[in-house]
């Protein structure tokens, strides 16, 4: 038994060290010599889409998040299903993902300028950053050098943080990705530009315990407004996740502090001393510290489980392995 424990510990240690080495392999200006115009191409192409459809900001950030939280930031979320394997994007938690066409357009532009050089994983990381900046959100440095994975399984999508998760589950999932409690509450703030389908909160509004009741953690004065918009069977209507629709600010935290967060996972942030304190602090500020914190947490998230060096590949088309 002691030998088995030693072997398990050794494997975990090697895995941790390898992950740190991988993360440290990323660097700013990675494509300076091989594709010097890469970041300018990403920015310009992304800007065309955001200008035409600002709500894509949230979609592109969510794509990056869903990619990194499943198999690491390896662009596996962009792969299409095949006749023999169902991919992540077709898993239930990912069926509402949007913005694939933006990443595809950016990748096409990159391939025209520098064939086979810039990975889809780096493309997605840059697109998410640029979309947020173009919507008056924060800018953060994106170290580059990720490579693309060759595996995408729909079953892996069920490891994503669900909208009904409690604070214990959320902390556990984030910790498993090397992110701490502060990262959890900071990255939850990205919901400030998000939207939700009524169907996601239907149970919370109309049948929380199976008795036709409402989640008692919701502000009771807010419930009638939500019910007037979302019927129990509504599958299509969208709701903004804070009061300043599509604007990257701290109003999300103001809503959560008033028990007006749409998801149970939003409300759960009030059930932990550290996350609750952060929510209440940001609900009283003008967002300067949130922007700084968001930059730091996004850089950390962008290093989860990356492939570098000779691992993986550089896909020519993001939806298909080479």
C-alpha cells in the first residue's frame, strides 16, 4: 500500500511539474519572427464582427472559457464531431455556444498570411481578449505558443461548471484547474456581458423543489419581473445577466449582492466568506480593481493544460484535425 501511494504521489508530482513547464513555455511575442502581423490580423478581423454584433463579445469569451476548462486551452471545443466520435461542442453544456464563425474567419486570415504557423488555441485566446477590449473591457497580455489538441469528446463537456452548482462544487472545479477562490469570483464577473436563456433558470423560477415554488435565494421583488418574461416552457427568450446590457462593468456584482444573480452559481458566491466579500466590495466600486483582477485571472486561465513544443499540432482548419 505504501508503495502504491508513493507511485501515485510521484505521478501527480510529475504531472504538476510538467504542467508548470508547459505554462512557462508560453511567451509574449511568440510569433514575432514567424508571423509578425498575427496579432494585428486577429484584432482587425475580430473587430469587424464585434462592430456588427456586439453580443458576440460574451460568446467569444465563453468559447475560450469552455475550451480551457475541458482538456485545457487546446482548442478542442472547436473540433467538429466525426462519424466515429461525438465532439465537445455537441455535448449538452456546449449546445448554446456561439462565435465559431468569428474564430474560423480569423484563422482563415491567419492562414492566408502565415500558413501553418498560428494555432487555433492561440487564435481563440487572442480573439476572446480582443473582443472584450473592443467592448470597452480590459486588455490583458496573452502569452502565446499553445498547440492544438487532436481529441474532443462530448462526455468531457459535462465537467464544466454547471449554472446550478453550489459554492463547494464551484471551488472544487476551479481548484482542479489550478485556479483559486479569487479567480472563481473574478471570472464569474464575466457574466456582466453575458445572457441566459429562460430555460436555464426555469426551474429556479417556477419549480425549485418540485412544488411549483421559486428559489428563496432570489430577491422576491425581482421574481415577478423575471416571471413576466420567462414562462415555465420558454426555450428561446434571452435575458441579460446584469442591468447594463452588454457593458463590461461591475454591475454584475451589484446584482448578485442584491440576490439578483440569474444562476444558482451566481447566487452561490454569497455563500462563501471570500467570494461574498469580493462581490460586496466590487458592488461599491467603479471597477478599476476588477479590471486588474480580471486581467490576472484571464492570464492564469489561459495557461490551463496547454500543449506546447511538439505536443499536439497546428491545425489548418480549426474544426478538423490535420
